[in-house]
């Protein structure tokens, strides 16, 4: 009776329910009934309107089986749902998907880890299915939260914890894939979603995962990141992660998912991804942990995964985050800022190729501002590492820019350096800022490859750097000389000269210096700006605040000038400077006279060795031998420990001095023009008054040059000086005439303008008065007497130059006069 009733009830069920019931075996261990599943699939495909009911019925059975603890039947139901999802692509699939997602949600809410893993696998399969008609009302908020929770799982069993975390990462990747391509669906780029997805991925990329073998062992990818086993210098270093499923880990899956998110991010979505990264690194203080390794590798993954045209946006967001650090002033404020700048250092070369125009200057402007603010904090011990990191980052960014942009960057940095003159009241902060900015400029200069000096040293840059070479601080002057040396050196001679310092006058061969003939472009450059450069070197040597290192730095600069830009004219000019320095030390010895004499001896020895003129070498060796025997402290060597300290005792005998006459004769015998060698050395006429005044203030010397002719220049006269550019050399035997200098000031210009205005107004008033008071007949007579057409024509033609070269050498006398020279009768004129 009972069996008959049951059979009757079964027959009354709808067909889709009977087909669903038939896929479940009596013994759940037997698994899904394949034959019945094929019938159900055929029915669903042929009757797609029944799909939603099939899904609801299976969902009802799953809920019942979960409540009764029938896990095997739940697995069979999920297998059936997966098969139907793959087989059916009709428009009715959306309603079926709602039932499917409801089942997945129930499984994820269970406390059974195996059911959670089962639900995740089904969801990942569903995420990889492309739907013909996507649903725009479907929500994934629950799945984002649940998968993010699984990614942070802390199960007591290490193996199960690893499986659950991997499931969480895979589920997040499935959500992204399902929603990222269609903006009409759920916007996965919203902060509420990315604020859960990104931290979950970063957590798995950095978290230590205990294993059964060693509870302290770090996860495989984290271990590779820490030991540098993953090469992130190129995108190919990341492609192999996660390819072998048997060796997959939460770290490798998280990296792959993170890369996929970054590769799909457009310009408007980058901020949504980077913001959670920055918050996560801040919250867990990962900017400074383990030497900032994790933060660096995270941003390398970002830079290599993101679309190239958007890479500069990441730099902008990092710079903005660095700016925000000043407002927070957290306990780890200094470490966090240093960590951010180190990240910039490692990734800026990736973005540099995509940065052009104002974006480059914007980065440098921001970094220089951070340098300035760091110095103003006045915490030298804590800020030194940050300042070094900023300077290194500036150099690394410049290294990836073309040379023309490097020149612009150097000019930009130079414009930010405060100029400090002698006598200025300078705070320690401003002095430190000047040195730090110059270090930044030097770092950028080391990345520049000099081809010709016109491009490496444009006029504005050259004048500014030369003016700064006379700064009161000796350490600043050394930095300026290093910048000049870096830009002058084109054949790697600088390291050799730095190793030697002053070239020793031992008679041994010079180090293997690379000397090439000066190019025409550089020769023109030196003719134009060489006198100004050399005069600044001369002025640098005479500064009384110089130390031994200052003399060595100026020496190396001048040595590079004669090596890289050597010519007959330049050789004569540098020898003039050496003899001018020698005369200055004889006339007014100072405490630095010993260093100056060493400077002169080493430089003349270097010049004579480069020219290889026998007579010149003989004379130089004679002087060096005499000094070795009686005053060896005047020769290059270690810093002297004992020598005459009294300036008066440094008056040297002629045999210890280099003879201008002997060297001039040697040069003349070898074909050099020595006419300029015997002229007293003085400031170039084209040199601006401010430069001369600056050197005068620093040296505090009554005379600026060794020349005894001409009027003495005072600070007062320099302010209003106007240089006479007439060449005395071109008019031998003619004394130069000095004109009275007019006062040039704002008041003078104002009075000139007022005088011009009053004169023109007075003239206008006179004309108006004449026409008001003079009778009309008298005005007509005056106009007629002055109105001569021929006179007016002659006046006009007199203004037109008649070049004699245009007139033929032989002109026939019988030819008529040119038309413009003929006189027109008055009748022709109305």
C-alpha cells in the first residue's frame, strides 16, 4: 500500500523534479548518476524556460542536505550545477545563476572548511564562463567580503589554513574576472571593494606561513622576495609564478591576481588600487621593515604590470603620499618617508621613459622641496638617511632621461640653490640647504654624458655655477669644482687625477691620460667663455679661506681643461695665470703661499709633460731640482707638516721660481705665439661687474688682479661700472681712454623719463602757441619759404646709403644723370 502511494506521488511530480531526483544515487558514495545527468542536461537545453525551476529545486535540496549533514549529496548537487552552467547559454541562464549563487553563498556560510573549498571551486568555474546576457542587477558584495575573510584565515591546521587562503585568493580573482570587463555590472573598482581585495592580496604576499616541517619557515614566494630569488628587474621575472599548480602557494596566487588587477586598471582606476596599497603599508609599518624589501617589490610588480602610459601616475600618487606624511608626523615619520623615497629610487627608472615635459620637472621640484623641508626640520641624525635617499633618487631618475632633459634638470636644480655672498648673515639651515642642493646637482651631472661643452655648459648654467664657485664656504666651492670636473671629463681622466691629487714632479711618466685634439666646437666655446672660466679659477686660488682640498679641486679642474681642451692659445693663457699667481705670492705672501707654489709647480710640470717641448722640460726640471734640495715643501706631496709659517719668510729666490722668459723662449722656439704671454694678467673685459665685485669681497684684497695699470676698482665703482669694450691690443701705442662713468640707478632713469616728458610737452605747447597767435599770411609765407620740394627730396635721398661698390668703376661721361639726381622745376610740384 505504501509503495503504491509513493509511486503515485512520484508520478505526480513535474518532469524536471523527477529528472533532478534521478541524478542522486541511493548510496552517495557512488557519485553523480551520469546517465540521468545527461537526460537532465538535454532537458534543460531543449526547455530553457525550465532552467530557473531546476535551479530552485536543486538549491532547495542543497539547503536540506546541509541541514541534515549530507555532505556527499551536496557535492553531487554542486557537480550537477556546474555541468548545467557549462552546457546552457540561453537568456534564461540569469535566473538559474541566481539559484547557483544562492547555493554558493550557503556553502560559504557553513563552518565546514571542505564545503567552503567546494563552493570556491564552483564559483571560480562560474567566473570563467562568458555569459551571453550578463545580469546588471547581480551583486557580489557578499563574495568579496567572504573571500577576503578566507584569504586571512587562521585555521589551527597549517595545511588547511593554506588551502583556505588559496581558495580566498582564487575567489577574489574570480570576482575580478567576472566584473572587471563590464562596467554596467558591479563596479569592482569602488573603494569599498578594492579596500578589501588589495589588502588581502598583500597580506598573502607578505605573511609567514608555518608548515608542518618548520613552523618558522617563511612561505615560498615571501622567502624568494626576501632573498632576492625573484628577478623583478624585468616583467619576465614574474611570469613563471603560479604556473605549476602542484607548487602553488598563497603568495604566488596573490601575486598573479594582483598583477591581473593592475594590468586591467585604466587611468581612472589606478588610484582605487594604489590607495589601499599605501594604507596597508602604512598600517603595518612595512615601509621600513626588512630594509623596505617588501614595499619595493610590491611597487615593482605594480610598475611592470600596469599599462606603460599610466606608470607616471603611480609616481604622482607616491609623491602625494610623501607630502601627506608631513601632516601626520607619526612616531615612525622619518623611517616612513625614507622608505617611500627608496621605493621611488627603485621604480623611477621604469616610469622615466614615459615621463616627458613638465612631468619631469614636477618630480624634481617635489623632491627638491622635500630636501628643503628635511633640512628645515633641523634633525641631522634622523634626516641624513632621508636626504641621501632623495639625492640618489634624483640621480636615478636623471639617469633614464635623454641628455637634453638632464641639462634642463641641472639648470632647474641650480635655480633652486640659494646664492650666499661674503658678509651675508646666513643660518646653518640655509648653508646646509646650499650644500645638499649642490650634492643633488652633482649626482645628476654624473649621469650626463658630455659630447660638446656648448650643450653641457649653456651660458645661464655656466655663469651661475662660476658665480657659485666663489662662495664663502670652502666645502661649497669643492662641490662646485666637482660639478665642473664631471661635465668637463669626457675620456675618464677624472678618476686618475682624483687618485693623484697634485701630479707629483718626480720625472716619472704621467699616468695614462687620454688626450685628444680639441674639436672645433669646443675651441669656439673656449674662445668665447674660456677667459671667464680661467679667471674664476685664478680667483679661486687666491681666496684666503682655501684649504688643501680646495687647491686640489681647482687643480684637477684646470688639469682637465688643458687635457680635454688643449690648444696653443689655451696653453699660453693658463701659463699666464700660473705666472700671475707666482708674482702675486712673491708680492703679497699669505698663509696659503706654500699650497699655491705647489699648485703652480705641479701644473707647469703637467703642461710641460703634455707639450713635450725639450727646452721647457729642461727649465722646469731645473727649478724642481733646486726645490728638492733646499725647499722640498714647495713641491707636490702630502699636506706639509712643517714649513716656514711667516709670510715674509716665503719670499723665494729667483732660482726657485719658474721663469716666464725661459718658458716663453721655449714656446717661441717650437712655433707658439708668445706675444700674449708677457702681457700682465687681468680680468677679461667681458666679465660682469658682479663677478669681479664678488671676488673682491671674498678675498678682501685692495686689488683684484696682478695688473698695476689702470684705475683701482672699488665696490662702489663696480656697482655703476660700464665696461669699454674697445681693444687696446688692436691699437698698439695708444693709451686707453677712460670715460667718466654716469650714475646708473632707478632715480636716474626716473629723472630721464620725467625730463623727456617735460621737453616734449614744452615743444608741443610752443607749436600750439605759434598757430594761435601768428597771423595766417605770415604762417603761409613761412611754410612756402621752407617748402622746397628739391630740398625735401635731397634730405630723403641723403638718408639712403649709396654703396660705392654698387657704382660701376667706369661710367661714360656722356650718360645722362640718374633720375633721382635731377632737379625738378617748381611747376611739377602742386
